[in-house]
């Protein structure tokens, strides 16, 4: 039985919204504290490219791969914090950027999405080919859901690639998460924020591939649901947003995972309603659930004002480290 992480927020930072917004804007690590990454460009099977940032090149060391969230990158505050957590343990660390997220528009019509398990599979396989020690993987928000979908689809094959995985603040039920982020204050504070970068990126894609989607409809979108229905779903082979959100959600298939998997969700996450989170009887024996009452969405701030976000990456990395030497897969989940 794996004990849950006993996260407690600072007294000066109450509530899910504050615990989400404050660390993203004001807590350490700051963008200027990013480690000296080494960038590598991979040629994708369809002729497109993937930019991967590496930190640490220790021969024979375990390798932690981090999959970022929606519109994230290796310079996101949580990515920098995970890089430092990996460094403290002597691990190699890599952040493969989803297409269009490395600072340069990708070439192919497709982009990335919450259920992109085939892309995850290819990325992890590239790391596995060069690693001389076990590979660990973590995913944040969108990247966490996609990583879980990879483990679900891979089944018994997953163990040949990764020793253990962790998903942080993943929207496991995309329908519930989509409805939450498009409603009330969330629509103003979060959906609008994401669309501010997603729309220009989509417009660049349309200019490269005229007629790829309805440009006017995309520009008129004011919710993530409308954007996903116009862009994300059709570009990646889904019949529409409902089909996309249903098929890409990790929650219905958590019982099929066959490698140790940590699933961390704060119960006050504004994006991921607590009612949509899985219970222990909805997951398989290899899945461990951490569901603290506080933390917000990829927040988990700790320390004195203005706070820092290193505690969560260290807690997750500690859990992953225990799986490196575990004789058996993770035991039944705990909350």
C-alpha cells in the first residue's frame, strides 16, 4: 500500500483558484531559472519534427521524461522544478515538446491532443533506445492524460519501455473538465488564457495549409469546446468534440494499466471537478491515487511568500524512485 502525499498549502494561499494562478505567475522557479537544456530535433515518422530538451547526460543513470501540459514547454515552471528534482537524484531528464510548443510551428497538418498515445509511444521509444537504465515518465495536465492513455493502450507492452509513470493534474474525464473550464469564472480566467495562444498557432497552421479548417469559425471560438470541435477533433480523426473527449479520456481505462502508475489530482482543482475523479475501485492494482484536498491545478505551492513549487516534483520523483527497486508492481491504490 502506497501512502498518499500529505500536501498542505501555505496559510496565505487559500482556495483552488489562488493555488492555481499564483504559482504559475509568481512562485519559484521562475523562467530565468531554467537549466541549460540541450535541444535535439527528432524527425517524426510523418516527416514533421519534434524538439526535445535534455538536461543531464550521465551514462547509466535512470531517465525521467516529462510530458508538458496544454501550451506548455520545457520552460514551464513545473518543468523546471522537475528538472531540478531529477538533477538532485542524478537522473537524466528530457522534455519532448508536443508539436508547435517548442517555439517554432510544426510542418504537418496535425498538432497534439489529450489522447495522443501514439505520439507518446514514439517519443518514449526514442528515449528507451538510448537509455542504459530504466526510463520513468511523468505527465502534467494534458500530458498526464496522454501518458495514461499510452499505458492503457500499451498494456503489457508498456513494461518494456517504462518502469513507472506519474500523471499530475490530468483531466481524466475530458467531458467533465471541458465543461468546468468553459463555465463561469473559469471561462474568463483560464479558457480565454489558453485561447490567446491556441488561436494564433492555429492561424499559422491554416496559413501553411489553407482550407484545413473553417478559419472564421475558429477565430469566433470563445470556449475550448468550440475550439476542439473546430480544430482538435477533426485534425486528429475524431468525429467531433464529444467523440474526442470521450475516446481520449483516461478515466474509463485506468484498470487496464500494467505498470506502476501514480495519479495525482487536487480535489480543489478548478479544471478537474472532484466528482469526476476516480475512486480506488475504478482503477487497477497497478494504479496509486493521490487526491489531496488542496493544490489547485498544477499548483502545490509550499513555503513562505512568494512560495515555490519544488515540493510536488520531489514527492512525485520520490514515488517514482521507489519503483526503480520494487520487486513487484505498485500495490492497490490509496487515496
